[in-house]
């Protein structure tokens, strides 16, 4: 039986590498629509919109999902690098903590405390996560 090829995936946030692993496939939320990355895919650069990255594991065939904010994906040589400001494993989501963080931002807005663009992007990311689980 021939061994199935895999893709080396790196997910990076500005502070550090978040996840590095080999998988069978990667589905990314590209700006023009969902984009499936398989082994031997032609090189590409894709703009990402906020959404869910789905990794199909190379060892057990299980899937792993991550929320990502807007960013870019670089695809080449059986590798996919995802760069984003916010990445969160769905399994690690604690909705109570996210709602508390959104409440803090809401209080700042009520007190007319200036929120910069990074704060606004964080709010949008957190709202996306809450919306995902509200479905």
C-alpha cells in the first residue's frame, strides 16, 4: 500500500509559531471562497478572510479546526504557511472568557475610551467566534 503524501503546515501569529504539523489537506477561508490545499498543489498566495481553517491530520485522519482573522496563506512545495494576527483552536475556545472580553471592550466604548484598529480587529475576531457557536 502506497503511503499518502502530506502537506507541512505552519500557522504563525506575530508573536510566535502557533502550530506546525503534517496533514493530508488544508481548507482555508480565502477571500474569493473556500480553498482546498492538497499535496502537489500549484504554488499560490491567497488572501484570507476571517473564518475557519480545517486541517485533516496525516496520522489518524482526524480533523482539527482553527479560527483565523484575515491574513495570508503561502502555498508551495507541499507546504502551506498561514500568517494571521489571531488564530484560535476551536477546541480551546472558552465562550465565557470571550464574552467577558467583549464586555470589557463594550464598557470602554461606553466610556468613550478610544479603541484603535487592533482593538477593533480583535473585537471582530471575538464576535466571529461567538457567532460560530451561536449557529
